[in-house]
């Protein structure tokens, strides 16, 4: 009899707490996180332009990750927290 090993494991259930959402976007400060994928910076800058035109938002900071799989570094997080009311993390491709 052949025994087959199943290397998969059951999913881990975690509580996810979302950040509070603003009631209105008008005049808020926008921070961006760019993940280094092709066109992610262009996509985020286009989004920032549209949010500026529609809601008067101002882009205050764009952080760039080392790679798509890396986290945002602590210094960039501190800047985003201090200078942004809303942060958008974007991808490209």
C-alpha cells in the first residue's frame, strides 16, 4: 500500500481590522505606496491627479517598496502616518 503525504495545511483564520474610512475625501492629504511593479507609479500618479481634480486632495508623499513582496520600511511608514490622511497602495503590470 502506498501512503501519500499531503503537504497542505488548513487556512489560518485571522481577524482583519480595517482602518477607519473618512466620511468625505475633500481636502484630505494623500499618501501613496508604490510597489515597484511596471507602471505602478504611473497608475498611482494618475489616481492622485484624479483625486486632486475631483476632491481637492493633495499628494503629500509617495513611498517606494524595495520589491512587491517587501513591506514598507519603518521610516516611510512614519512619514505616511505624519503627512497623510489617506494612503493608497497600488500595483502595476
